[in-house]
């Protein structure tokens, strides 16, 4: 029995992919049809849409991904399709699909329409919502596979995102600045999104209520001694506390996670070209998806690392605590 799931694929989302996987379990001879409507303005070309769908469904053996023009019922007839799969998100979709089914049957075509209800946790996802989120530098991973996220950022934002990471003192900032210099020499926009600087701003200068409240929470959690006279956080004293206690470091990481991600996305907003996310703890903090797992890892031998950290005024004990808190 041949089954068809048809949609525009502009782009494919996690909602579409869930329906495809469920339909494939019911109908292993599944064809995915990517519709082409000359009067519709697509964000992606047909080749790009086909590429994204093929990439996201390559784990499903023998699935076919094809394009078609004209009426769906004509494509169904010519390709001897027995079943058409339709995704249903709400009662409106159900009524619309029922009306469409009756209209198609009136053309004398003998095929069955099988509705699949969207998983509740995915029912809010649509291609239009995904595009709106992309324009505003929103979090895309809850909506689309990583490959599609990368294509959206390239197509709609002109962004190519890479993480530069490594242990403390490995030379990440130096390498990032070299990329910026090379970009200027070649006429390529290169942006350095330094998460350490972002963290410093959150702990000191940002005046938005959320960050002021965060600093007050940190003082309540770790004590008045981390508070500077202007209400900012003394990073050195905070570091002395958390790097001597894995539990306290975990608390700090949890408190800082969302604020850092928020400011990182804000700084990426409206930046075109090569965007470099520079930080030591990208893997530990689960942030690599922002760069679509495009990673440049900077390494350094332990002797040179200790030398660099000593030049920053850290003691041997402080160096040990800080390096042991990171993956190597």
C-alpha cells in the first residue's frame, strides 16, 4: 500500500517530522510530496526544501521524497497512491481536511484520507512561527531539527555560527580576535560573541530589572562579601567561593544560564557574516546547539596553561580548582 504525506516543506519542522515518522510506522511505502505552487512565495527554493526533507528523513529506509505541481489528486492518481496522510492540529484543521476530502472524492479519485493528530507538545509549531522566531533570533531548537536551524540562519539572517571553546587559558580570545582581523582584511563580517564579557556585564553594568534582581539573588545566596559598593558583583570573591565548592558552582551556573543565553541571543541579533561564540564552558552548559555543533576547540599544554593563569594573578590552588571544573 502506497501512502503520501504532502506539504510545502518551507521549512520542515519537528511537527512535520513527528507526523512523517508516525506515518512511516503505519505505511512503510511512504512518499513525501513537496508541493510547488507558482503563485506562492517560498523562503527556500525547491532544491533547498527537498534537501532539508531528505536530510531530516534519512534515518527512515526506503522513504521517497519527491516534488509535484498541480492538483494533489492528480499526483495521487498518477503515482498509484492508496492513502493520503493529513496532519490535524485542531478542530479547524479537521473540518478543513474533511471538506477537502469530500471535494477530492467528488473528482472520482479512489483513495483514503488518514488523519494523524499532532502530538500536543508540538501543536504550536508551524513553518510561519518558525520563520518569525528566526527573524527575531529566537530559540529554534524546540521547533526544527538542527540542520534546518542552520539553513534558516544562513538563508534568513545571513549568519554562519561557530563555537570557539577550550579550557581556561587555552587562547580562545586570541584566536577569535585573529578571525576578526582576517575577516576585516578579506571584507568578511566576523563578530566575537564573548560569553565571559557577557557574564561580566550581567554581574556589573546591565541595568535591566532582571539583571539587578539576579545580582541581589547572588548576594543573598553567596553572601554580602561578593557585593561591591555600587551593587555590582565582585567576580574575584565570587570565584573564590564557587571554585572551591562544586555544589556552589552548580548553583551559580544554574542562576546564570538563562541570563547568559538571553544576552548572547541579543548580541547576535541583526549580525550578518561569521558569528563566533567564544566561551570555555559551551559543552558543559549545553550551548553547542546555538552553533549547530560547528566547533573549533583550542588546546594548550598544561605548562603553558599554568603560566598564563599565573600571570593573571591566580595561585596554584586556584588554578587547580578552575581547571578541574572544566572538561579537558
